[in-house]
C-alpha cells in the first residue's frame, strides 16, 4: 500500500495531465482518521469528468490502492 504522499502526488499529476480545472488540495492530517488529504477538481463537461475518473482509477489501481467510485453513472459529480 503506497503512502499518502505518493497517492497525493499521483492524483495531482494525473489530474494535471488530464487538464483538470480548479484543483484544490486540503490537508486533513491530524484532523480525521479516515484521510490525510482531500482533493477537489473540476472538469469542463460530464465526458471530461468521466475520463478523469477512469484515468485516476487506473493510476490508483496500478499503485495497489483499492478504490471505490460513487457518482460515475452521470458524471455530474464523482467521489473516489
């Protein structure tokens, strides 16, 4: 299992490569036990959000991080 910094780096790099907009990283370390970071990003369309979701899922799976995805059906919003 990769550490939080490695996952954050992979997520932000993947979002950058896929032209995500308005990317915000919120440091949650010490504030909650369920996550170290929260990353919020916007896409330009439902198709764009869906493509970013697929790329993030592939990247995280390759790193050995199991992920679940909510909201991918319509891609108005997606939570990974």
